[in-house]
C-alpha cells in the first residue's frame, strides 16, 4: 500500500477527490470507483490521496481494507480522514479515532474547529476543551506512529471573528506534533488578497507549516490556493476537475499546472504532467460526468482557436495566442472552422486533418465562403469536424465523396393505446451498382434510421461493423434562418479508435438526423480506408 517513491517532502500535493470531491451533487462512488480513481491519481503522481472517513460508513472502511490488498502505490500515500475526539473523553478510548488507526493508513488528517462560534454552537463545548481535543488526538495518533495533518475548518471566517483563538488552534496542533496545519476556506467566500494577508500573518505568528484548502463558492479556489502558496503555504489540497460540495473545490489540474509551469516548482514525478489531460478525462469517466470542454489546460476547447485573427497569428507562431504548449499537459491545439473563420483557419484546419491545400488561395477562398454560406443556414462545423472534412475534401476533389446513393428513406414512429411504442425505418440505396433495401426497428426514429442504414451498408461495406452511434443532440433554431423553424442535429459516432461528429440541418428532426447519419457513415468509411465507389 505504501508508495515506493516520493518527491521531496518540502511541498505537498494532496488530493481529496475520494472524500471532499465525492460530496458533489450527482457523484455516488462505489468502492470499485474509488479504487479506480486512486489508481489514476497515483499514476498522475500526487503525494497524498485522502481516501475517505473509515468508521463513518461501511463503504470507506471497505475501501481502506481493499486498498491495502489491491493497490501498490508508486507515488502517493493513502490518507484517512476523521475528526478530533469527542468532548469530555480521551482519544485513546474514542471509537472513531480507533477506526482511523484500524484503517492502516500511515497518514491521518484530522478536522478540527478553529472558529470560536462553531466550537460553542456546533461542538457545544468550551474553547479550552476544543484545544485539548486537538492536543490529545494529535498526540495520541503520533504516539501510535502516524503522521498527522490537521484541517482547521472554517479557519478564515474564524480568523476574522477571533484571530487570536484561530491562531491558538494552529499553534496547539503544531506543538502536539501535526506535520501540517491546513487553513480551510470552508465556505469558499475569501478572495486572493485576503488569503495572502492572513496566511502570511499566521505563518509569521505561529511558525507552523501551513497548507491551504479552498472551496470555490466565490470562483476563486484556484487563485486562493496559489495566493496561499505565494504567502508561504507548502501543502495544497485539491480535487480532480474541481469536484466537491456546492460548486466544488480548488481544481487539482490547473493548480498543479500553475505550480510546475508558472512557478517552476517540481511537484510531480518526471513526465507525469503530460498525462494530465488523460487523467482528468479518465476520472470524469469513472464518476460518470461529461468532462468540461472549457476546463483550463485539459478541456478539449482549452487550446481551440476560432477567430480568423487568431488563426492568422497562430499560422505564424502558435505561442502568439497560447499561454503554454498544449503538449506539456497532454492536450492538443485545435482549429475551429465557423462563419468567423478566415483563410488561415481553413489552412490550419486542413493541415490538422492531413489535407495539404498547397497555398491555393482560390480553393481556400471557396471553402471559406462555403462554410459561411452553410452556417448561415444553421450548420455548425466547429463541433462537427467530420462534416467539415467531407466538405473540404469535396472542394479539393471537385466533387462530393460518395460511397452510396440514397433512393429513399422513411421512419415511422407509432404510439399505441396501451402505452407502448414502435419505431421502424426503411432505407433504399445503391452502392457499387447494387440496389439494397433494409428495414430495422429502433428505440426511436433516429435509432431506427441508424440501424436500417447500417444494415444496408454493411451488406456492401463490412468495415462499418465497428462504427457505433454514440449520441445525438438536437437544437431547434426557430425562425432564425428563414420563415420556418430549422432543426440542427449533431451526431457523435465512434469506431473504437476515437469519436467524431457530423451535422445535419433541415425543417424537422428526422430529416436533419438523416443528413448527419449520411455524413457519419460516409466519414466512417473514409476512416476505414475504403476507396469511394465513385
């Protein structure tokens, strides 16, 4: 269970996704989920992984038991979380403290009250007894051979209400043997300048080693974390993708990227920063949340460029509109093609897709005008790379890429009096001189069309067996592009090697979906290396 290699202990990256991050609405982790995330975080190279509160619930107790048996940590140490002993008792007799020891974790984080009103109203004890609870629990765990970190809950609010008492809690924890005393912005209401001023003062007045735990309620958790580091904190607590209660915690990935790339601090093992985008998306998959496309550093849009002015500059030097090389964090630069695009956008996008436009200004100009014309009708290519590539190839070749000709299609959605539904589609097409008719049922009219088109095409092109429709998104563009409402449908598909999207626009959802499906299977055949039929 113990990590076999550690970075210098002078600076800690402490992850609390499995405990604090799991408190986010919509996240419900099984033990298997927690084990999977722990492996990802260890692979990333964080120093400490807070696994949960053993003894507080059976799931966390089981997690620690299984982690000891099933995970050999390479970089991280597993941390158990709990609270100081109960008022009026002894740490040695407290069952919750015993559960922390029984977890087998070599490092324990204790949450302690540092706000005088919380002591009196929540704990219902005296300020002096609260100090004794901190002193006794830390001392007992240290005597049992555990390393101890103390989280001072509501510290910043408590400091503003009663600074001397808040600092006394910090001193008490440090004197009892806590390696780090973590100042927590539990309500998330602080601003960077306030964090910097308070951390600087507490560090000077107590001499304790300080950490920072910032919630994001004011949208400043990452900035507050870095402000604390500027003030002397050497321990940062974060969660993957900023998961956490309410609006979340300080996001692990921009904090670590800033420390390594902006501050020049070595906080991860060599080469692990390049795994950041992959790790972020892998954890999002485990918690069953779609990765934020606009997340700093790791979002798919983090290095995406749309405006023609940007593209012109990037063509000369990518650094003109990018603050780092995206490869440093395992991401890639993307060029988005839209009605805002200029010639440079199209040329760079062509290069990204492996299509050499050869500096042909007339060709590039035609593509730009074609994009603008179609986006005026409701198409969108920045989210549909596959449809754009088909459009681009059609202009380069002087004709559309064709694998089949559609004679007709129809989709029937039937609602029955008993509440059941039936969806059936029929497709008639020509491919390689052969007429094919296929009928299929589906979970909806679009799904039925997808299945019928697949059945028809697989008779001629068995390479399509690996193509799957992932999802489709419908947007109604009411009255914006003409007198009638227009529907735009984005179809996402996958061939096992990756995903791509296509777009269709028509006066109804089914017709728009059909256009997107035609593009999806045409592009699937292109990716499979099949030569066009005509």
